[in-house]
C-alpha cells in the first residue's frame, strides 16, 4: 500500500508540473495577442500600443504556440525596421579647366558619359564665403544648358565655431561636362570636389501628433527649449522644426529623449539621453534623423548665443514601422507575447538564411492585447480549487488503486 501511495503522489506531481509547463513559458511575459496564423512564412506589423510595454531594445518579443493544449512551441522570426534606404555611388571625374572673367569664376569638370549626377560637394581652401552658384551641363563644351541656379554655398569660421554647407543637390543629370560658376570679389581656391549619384527610397513613416508642446527660453544659458510630449511611448527616428523666421540663422541644436523618470513626491524628474547634435540653419533642411529610440518625451535645445530666439511654429515627430517576418511550422494556437524586462534577444537559425525567405509574404492580423497574468489565474488556479483537476485526479487514483488491487488478488490466488 505504501508503494501505491508513492506512485499516486508522483503521478499527481507529474500532472501538476505538466500543466504548469504548458503555460510557464508564456507566463514569463506580461501581455499576449492572438495571431490568426497560417502555415509557412508570414509578416506581422507591430501596433503602436505595443511599444509602451516592451523593452527599449525590443528584445522581449516572442511568438509562442500551444499545441493540443499540451506543449508550448516557439516560432522563429526576424525583426525589421521599415526605414528609408540609400544608394550612393561616388563617380569618377576630373577638373579640366579653371577660369575667371570680371570676378566671375568658372570650374569645368569632365565625367563619364553614362554617369548620372545628382549631387556635387565642393571643398574650398577659404573658410569664410557666401556664394550663389549656377551649375551647367554640356556634351561638347560649346552648348551649355543650365541645370540649376541660385544655389547657395556658405562657410564661416571664428574662434568659437565653424560651419560649412557646400553640397549642391541636382535633378538627375547625364552630361559629359559640368561647369560651376559664381561671383566672388576674391579668387576662390577649390581643393577638391565629389560627384555623386544618390538615390533615396523613402517609406511612409508615421507622423505622431504631440499631446503637448512647451517652448521657453532659458536666459541663463541663452538657449531655447522645446519639450514635446507624445500620447504614449513610441519609436521616434526623425524630428523636424518649422521655423517662422525668414532671416538667415545658424544655431547649434541638440535633441534629448527621456530614458527614465521618477517621482520625488513634489513632481516628476526626467533622465535625458542625447540622441542628436548638429546645426539648425536656414541654409539646409531643418529635419534631423537619428537611430530610432523609444520614448514618450523629447527635449530640443537650441543655442542662441547672443541672437534673438527663433520662433518655432511647429514640431513634427516621425517614426518608422517595425515588422516581424515569422515562420509557422506546426499547427498551433499562436500568440504574440511581450513584456519581460529580463528577456534577451532570441537567436534563430533563420537569421543566417535571409535569402531563403520568399518575397511574396502575406501579413497576418493579431487580436487585442490581453494580460497574461489574468488568464493564468483562470487556467492555473490553486490546485485544490480547480474541480476539474480534482475529478481527474480522483478518477486516476481509483484506476490506479483498482489496478493494484487486482494485481494483489491475482498474486494471492496464484499462491
């Protein structure tokens, strides 16, 4: 009888551990969303609401499946940020002549006939200039066609700061010869130039409407501060400032994001990390791109020095979408789970075989967010509060006891 009791106890423990194992892996995470899955390769677009629940590195995202309510499997995936792609090719060229007439200076270049040029970068020996440039193209050095005019290039340097903007963006052009000319009251010294074929494939990024924008000037440090609050934590990769002022300006700018916060009892204190440092000027686009960060609050600091503060009319905040490309090998009830501060990035074999992923991958829809902890209370109740488990255990115990009783009776009859 002692042996029977031990077997029954061990069996109960095995049943309990099995039930816990089924949900144990999923219970490591805080949230889940049902996936309307199909076999094969598919994509899942991460909804914006997920970013306030995941790690800042997105390392705690998993796709878990329950097979026949008895086992948990994991579907491998690749995480992709859908962002702009850039093709850039430096082209061969040579400077074939330099000339001037009545303070008008000309620089003529020769390139390969079939090359497409849409960007030219110039580098001069001078540090202080402000020139209006015209770019022309020709196939024979006789007939010249205007490609672009009124292009401003500028450079200034003083003991405190240095700034240079000498990049000229052109429409796609295919000439054998290019001529750059501008007026100057002194002879410019061109050190070198770069001819480039540049193509940017832009994707539709998401524009996030700020919940609150606060602007003020800190006169102690001569800085304009712009604080932008979003409705929730979101992936941010681009910020654009719309400046109302029409005069020329040049201001150092830094962008910070909130990485953490704490309540002192008298209010919230924020911990900021710098994500971008550059120049806000009237000579180039006032848009700043950086590696994607997850945050609900950003702070923009504009250094005014002794100049009047700029009038910021609007702040545009944009971010890229994120996708999972996953492979579903087995039939199961799949869930997208997340919300585990201790999770690290998973390592799947498919990372090394990206070229094997089909091009025509369809998108799967996912359900509403649910708290896993609530579901666990319903599924894994205390052992003796769950009547179903009690009935199963009682039936199992009766069967075991009956089987051992019959075995003992047979042994005695044989004796």
